[in-house]
């Protein structure tokens, strides 16, 4: 497979990775976290594809003559600039995803702590009330 074709396909994979991340960011901004597993599987799939392209690129580049590489240098730089731009965008989106997920995690932990404290208070009240009132009252209620 041609090196330029592989570079183009790899950049398309990065674009797809960015699209998947953007879609999920929109979902979680609306507090919709139910598709997190799907999001992770889709991104993992794209990452595996990128790894395969990297391996193919490595094998293909081993067979390319140095003189051919020099003639393709400008084209490589173009794809490299595109790749770097995509990676920066992905990094920015990932940072937003991390921040939103951490915020949601903190809110969930806070809710859980309040729930535990509330149950603890209720059980203390109930325990002392039963011990002073007797078990007959519990059976009537």
C-alpha cells in the first residue's frame, strides 16, 4: 500500500476519533452518560485501526528508497501538520470530557455521602425510638 494512502487513512481515523469524542461531549453536556461504554468501545476500535495503519506504515517505509522519501517530504509535512492539528483538537475535547466526567463523579459521590448520612441518622432515630417504645408499636405500624 502506498505511504501517502496510509497517511491519508490514518488522518481519517483521527478525524473519526475526534467526531466520536465531539458526539459524546455533546451528550454528557446534557448529563447523558448512559452511552459511555459505547463511546469507549468506538474509540478503542479507532485506536486499534490507527495502530494497524502505523504497523503498515512502518513496513511500507522500510521498503521505500531514501531518494523517494526526499521527493515526498513536502507531502509528508502536509499530512503531519494535519495530524498535529487533529491531535490538538482531540486533546482539547478529551480535557473537556475529563472535566465533565470528574464533575459528575464528584456530584455523585457527594450525593452518596449525603444518602449514607441520612440513612445513618434515620437508623439512629429508629433504634432509640424502638428501644424506648417497645416492639409492639413497630408491629402495629
